[in-house]
């Protein structure tokens, strides 16, 4: 956590570097006020958790950051946007010429607050998953180009830290593990909203590569680029099971979800590292 004053000391140096500042945009003031009003509330209720992290926490943080961006002209990137209420101000800031970009996450595009059962702490994250209407506005922003990219915000933890024993959202780890299923999660929601496979590649490969300063080497199928490829079957329906997660801690709210699309194989710089659920016997990393 940092304050505005701390940011103002750092931002002139950051602006000179040309590097982006990636920000989890929530301010503590609205969160503290909301928590104070929830004294005695039922913390097994998802509605309680949702009220404890209001949209205003995101909105006030983003307004502050855009104001700082006007002053210091640094590259600003908002990570894991959950509240669609911030989209208008981000859109206007970019029309103004501010160097601001924004991402959202698969879980904000798949789940909705109205569908989260009390005690289902597997779906706790911050900012929180909001309403169905909010979800559709995020999808619309992807279509309109107001959201630049989609990133998983992959946040695993040991199972006990999710506190499924108590189901209390105030005690549980806030984060969702989604790296292994991100492509089918996204693709499941895209065709019905008019988005194509090319949009998936742009949102989850080309735009992230550009943000990371690797856009001249990675993120595209083009001559001279690293042959980082995924073979993706867009027509096969899968049901997510624990053995498909490929992570140390096999817990995920996606287990049991029926999704469209299957990753058949993955290549890193032309070398096959994954096929049909099995990894290559020798590790092969990504040089940057």
C-alpha cells in the first residue's frame, strides 16, 4: 500500500524511465467506512463481503491516479478492474491523451455476485466480483476497446487459507487461481457477444506483450517473432476437474464448470512443452 504523497515522490522518476506503473486501484478510505458500517454482519454472506469493498474504493483510487497522470505524464496501467463504473472516466482520460491502460480478469467476466453462494470463499478476490449487470458492462467494454487486455491475476494459496471450514469471507485468502483454464473461460463467453478468436489473441497475447515492452518479439504470429504458440480447439466442451489445474494447490472455483474450448498443445520458442494434459519431460523456460 502506498499513499498519494509517496506516489508523488516516485512518479517524476518513473515518468523519466518510461516504464508503466501497474496499480491495484482501491483506496482504503471507502473500505474502512464500509467495514465500520458492517459491525455484527454475517461474514458467511457474500453480500456482506461485497458491501465491504464498494465500487467507490475503485473509483476514488482511479480518479486519484488519473489526476496524478495529468500532472506527471507517467504510463498508468490499472490491473484487475472490477467496477464498470470507472469505465467512463478511463475512456474520457484516454480521449484527453493520458497514457492510461486497463485490464480485467476472467473471473469478473465469468461469475456474478448474485450467483455466489454464502460461504463459497473460493470466489473471494479483491476487488470483488460484482453484479451481473456490471459483468455485462465489462464485456461491452472489451468489445468497445475501453478495456485493453485480460490477465488472470492468478492468485493461488494452500487450501486451508481459503477457510472453507468456516466459510467466512473476512478470514479467507483473497485470490483466484485461474491460469490453467483462462483460455476456455474467456472463449466460453466470447462467441455469444460477437468476439472472435482474433480478439482472444489480442486481449491475452498481443496487448500484454506490448504492456511488458515485448511487443516486438512476443504476442503475435509474425515473421521474426518467437514461436510462442498455443494449439486451441475452440469447439470442444470440457468440464473442469482438479487434474486439469496443473498448480501446486489444486483448488479453484472453476472446478465443475462446463467451458467451451480446450488447450491441445503449447509451444515455447517453437519447442513443444505441453500436449494433451502432459508436460515435456525437461523444463524449458522463456527467455526475455
